[in-house]
């Protein structure tokens, strides 16, 4: 098996294994940290945290925090009217939110006087609209992301985690990764020099090798059973773990960036990164949205060109991107990444097909070989007949298979493949793109804190 083929098998495995393995949830309230501080969330990842005596009530802790941070506070009893000039309006008001022990979700709390900080894993005053809630304060297993020292020895167990850590300025703190982390380029360079160790594969990290690195933080994802088992074992011996969302949506990716920044004590930088990525996505979406399309194109994103491929259904990172660029995902009725019957391909008849695979090189010869290998069902689609089949391989495939900071780049790639006519800059995306995919992007660029 050639190097490109190996890489594809690994990429597909990384996407799919988390979908079939059972996620371990938090087992008890005693496994999470109780709050020893108060969070003030102004919205859009503008957040302040202040350590406080855990025996205080939330409102008393808020008064102390505002005094320490220099925020003007206006209250009426236990109700908050204004913080730092942000006053209650018909659209946004200050409310008290808590995360119960053993939970990962915010709950609105009406009273701030009969409880104390230690009753909850996280306590926050958030300036939110009716359908909003504060930025996340606990990881995917219910552990607080606040109130800890910045790590200096980080182990990453997934390529998406490695990219996220680097995006928020943590490259120099990484001492080890899984064997498939290879972006940004400094990571494989440091792996080759021995500065960054390898602790195993994505699905089978070695507990012993992780311990050998003496980490003060291990970062992993919630959709991988082996990672959750690793987190439980590491926490049992006093090692801090940050469990990120598997990245089934753009919002989850942005939250992962923010949470990682908080843990690395670079929340402000992480917020800037998230804001930049969000802005790039919005710019691409607006270009497509303002173009005069008569219909949403029917699209299939597949992980190979075999007769019955695995495809992106709803509730996936790729599908969420597709929803922003005037696309009808033909497998939106399916949940997650799913293997489909070949007969449904011709039934749903995609107008554009995106193949995400490193089984091929980004060459005309390999692209033609892929087309020639397709089954009758694929060849019967409008996408095949009209020449609207794209191959994302190499770095472009990684961009599409890793739910991380390159989400804006994926958004522009897909938009240019599916709606190239909407862009007036003269850039034409070829039918196959690989490591050179950024040459065809004019809006989305990799960002770091």
C-alpha cells in the first residue's frame, strides 16, 4: 500500500471510528471540579474569570469580581442590571447560569442568594439573548476549564486537537502527539527531530508513553472511546485532561478553539482566532447567498469513490458547512457519516460530488483513474455526466476530514467547487486539489493567536 493510500485509510478511520464506539459519560458528580470562581460573559467569547471564595453566593462573588476587574456593577437586590456599561435591554439581559455537577450544559438559575459557588461546577453571569447561552465553561466530560495554571507540557491525542492547540499559540508547549498529527508543518519537523514524541495512533494511544512525557495537560476528543478511557485513567493519577467535542458542527469547532485558549491562558487570543474564522465563513457564505441561484444544488460528499461509499449525512462538520453555502445535502436524512446503498446514489442524483480521499494523487492521471473506476450508479448521476466531480486529496482531504481551525478553508473550497460561478475573482478550482489547495483560496486563510 502506497503512502497516499495509507493516509486515506487513516483519515477515514479517524472520521468513522468515533461514530461506532460508545461515548463514556461523566459517571458521578464527585468526578468534576466544583467552582471556585465567577465567570462574566459579555457574549462573542468576551469573557472574564475571577477566582473567589467558593463559599460565597454568586451575587457576592460577582460584586467582588467586578471590584477587582474594574467593572461598574448595577444591581437591584440579587438582579443584575448592568456590568461595565452593558445594560439589560429588550434583546439581551444579564442572567445567572450554572453547570450542575456531572453535567455539561448551562442551566438558568433564578436565585443568586440561596446557593454558593461550590454547589456547581461552573457559575456565570451571562449577557444573553433569549436563545443564547454563555460560552462553554466545562469540557465534554463536565470538567471546569477555569481556575488552573497554564500547562507547559501538552500531549495531543488527535490531529484536530493538535491543530487547535497550535492555532491558539500552544505549539511550543506540545511534547507529544498521536502519530497522525502532521499540521502545521512545524509539528512533523519537531517529530522528526525528537522534540515531539509519538504516543501511539489515534485509536490506540499508549497510556505508558503518555505518562513518560510527564504532561501537565492531555487534550483529546469525546467521540473516541479510547480517548475517554485514557482521560479517566490519567485523571485518576492527577493529570489534567481537556476533552474536546468531536466537532460535529462549526459552533463546536469554535467552542473547542475557545476552550483550548482558556486552558492555555490565552482566551483573548483564542477569541480573536474564533472571530476571524467566523468572519471568513460569513464572507464566503455572503458571496454565495447574494448570487442569483435558482435552486440549491444537490451535493454528495463521499470518503471514497467505491460503489457504496461512506457519505456525510446530517449532524456532521461537513454537512454543517454545506448548509451555509446554498447546498442540498442529498443524504441529509441520514445521521452522521453513513455507508449508503449504491442504488440511492442514482435515486438522489447529485449534481456535484466531492470525493475526500488520499487514495489518489492530485494529478490528471489519478483523477481520470478515479473516474474510470466508478460504478454504473455513479456514472448515471448528473454530476458525472456534467463533469462536476471533485477530488480533495492530500492536505485538502485533511482539511475536510479534521474538524478544526481550517473550517473556513473547507467552506471556501466547497463553495468554489459547488458554486464557482458566484466568485468574481477569476480563481477557478481544478477538479482535483491536494497540498496546493490554499493556492485557490482568496478569503479563508489559516489563523493563529
